[in-house]
C-alpha cells in the first residue's frame, strides 16, 4: 500500500459504540503518519444482541460510509461485528479488512490444563468463527462461556455502577470454579479491567487489542511511514455537541484499566 498524493493513510475504525476506542487509543500511541476515522454506530447499538444478518447489514453500511470518507483500509474494532461480518466484508470490499480475535490462545497457553473463561456477547459465542478457533486449538472442553449481553451498552452510557454490578454477577461462576484466565471478548470490556480485578484479584486478563494492532501495522507496512497520527471521531444518532463525544475523549485519555 502506498500513500496517495503524499497524504497520510486513512484507516477506518468501526465499532457499535465506544468499545473500539480502546483499540484506537493504542493505535494513536504509535509513531506512524496515519489518519484514523472512527465510526461508533450508537444509533444501532448494541450489536451483540441482534441477529447475525442484522449485524452484517449494519457493519457493511458503516464500512461503506468509511470508504466514502476516503478510508484505504478498515479495522472492525468490534468482536461481534468481526464474528458476524468480517468474512463477507473481505469478499465484498476492495480494501483490506481487519478484525478482532479473542485472545483465547495466549490464555490457554498461560493456564495449561486449566479452564479459561470467555466474556463475550451472544453473537460472538454462537458464530462459526469462534467454533473454528476452538477447534483449531483443541479447546472445546476448556472454555467457560459467559454471555455478557447488556454490558457493552452500560459502557456506552458511562454507567459505572451498572457495569460494576454486572461484572460482579458474571464473575460469580469463574470465581466459584476457580477459573483464573479471563478472555475479554469484546473491546468494550477492556475499559473494565480495573473493575474486574477489584472484584476478582486473582484473575489474569487477556484481550486481543495488542495482537490486532500488531497484525494491522505489519500487514499495511505502516512502519515505512514514521510520523504523528491524527484521528476523527463520528457517532451515528447523536450530534457533535452530544455528551457521547466528551465521554469518548475521556475514554481515549484514560488509562486502559480506568473506566471514567
């Protein structure tokens, strides 16, 4: 991939709402001359409780919007949308499409002979992508599935009390079973690391953000273009003066383990 007219690459980053900001924040720390176009589809969130067909339709619509804004590559910074739509998008779109993958492999390797828990939406849990990943790792009997529908919406609203109550309830099962390896299978949950560890200090947390960013950088050859990145954020369904934009800035400026 080469620059067009010397301008920075434009990479589209999409999510159903705020979760993908955890990936965008990581990208913006890297010393590459890239313009990131973030699209959070708040008008249609949450994706994790919809049908596969609806998630595919919504994701495709967002990606077309990013292409119209000049994106030369797209990162689906949403585990649900990746599970439901990434394979189809790669066939349909003419630009590189990257997605998220739950960090199941590193969690399994770090806990040999033990079960691990996967916190994810119902869409992620039921899709073929996850079944294939588990099969390739021979991990079917080692994964405790924890459906967390509703948790991403609480993050989008900035409802810290709701996320804390939800996390406390969902962690009852792995705590009772002594499951220590927790895979955060949704980019929204990355913002809840501090909350999770305050409730379950013995937990080891794994997410796919770093691996995804590393793969994107290597695949696009971004290291050839040193410089400073910029970002533009758009949320559907709200105006630019809406509280969503100030909340997004808080999430981008916060540390990974600190939910504002």
